[in-house]
C-alpha cells in the first residue's frame, strides 16, 4: 500500500482574520478551502499536521505568546489527537521536529495550505522540496496581504501570484482546489 500524503496546515491563526492584528486579504476564502482539504484528509485518515507560529516576544506585531491571535482559527481547528507543531521561524522545518515526524510516518508527499503565501508557505515548500518531499500547494487555499517594495505598493493578488509562480517553477505542483480533488 502506498504511503499517504500528509497535509500541512500552516499558520491559519486568528491574527490573520478580520479583527486580528495582521489581517490577510481573502483569508476567509483560503481558510474555507483549507477546511475542505482538511476534511478530505480526515475522511481518509491520512496524516495531517497543524503548524502554529508563535513569536517569542510579547512585543511582536502579531502571534504574541498567550494571545487569542496566536490560536488556530476555528474554521480549521485541530481535533483531539491531531498533531500541532509550534514554530518561531518562517520555515516550518527550522527549529522543529517536523521532518522527523514526517519521516516517522513514512511520508514522501506533502500537500500545503495556509498563510502567508510569500513567507511561511514559500519557506516550508522550498524546504520540503530541498529535503526530498514531493509537494503540492493548493494555491486558492493560501492567502497573503499587500506588501511594499521600494516605495511601491504591491497588491496581495500580485504578491500571491508571484509566490505561486515561483514555487510552481521548481519546488511544487501548484494547483487550484478544484484540480486537486
């Protein structure tokens, strides 16, 4: 029997949602699609890991220790017994036992959803590919926000598209949820 894929749900936390400290563009839509992927993994009893970012400092702009904003959003809340890995870096593998956990499960294929497209999704996807995993990113189950570079505002939709095109070039198969199902 082939090893199942594992799902990484990255940083779908309260601070990224409306009313949070660092709201993302289209986060509700991305979270809803992430929940669909999560439901499929749960129905097949395939491995899944929730990744939760928590900064060390209470002065951090978001994901502050002990805050409501650091908690995983209800739309994709872990069930009892589901693995949660807490990280403090962009790359979910850095400073965590994520790679060891996946290896212990015999996982070679990953599906990645979450936030932010240009940071933690990119960081985890690139690291996973470098570690030898075959990676699929569900692009419409990921979100980001407007950025600024060299005095120019870059719209979230363009930030997201740039990230997904870079990942699709060499690191992952980038798919819409409708094409992944």
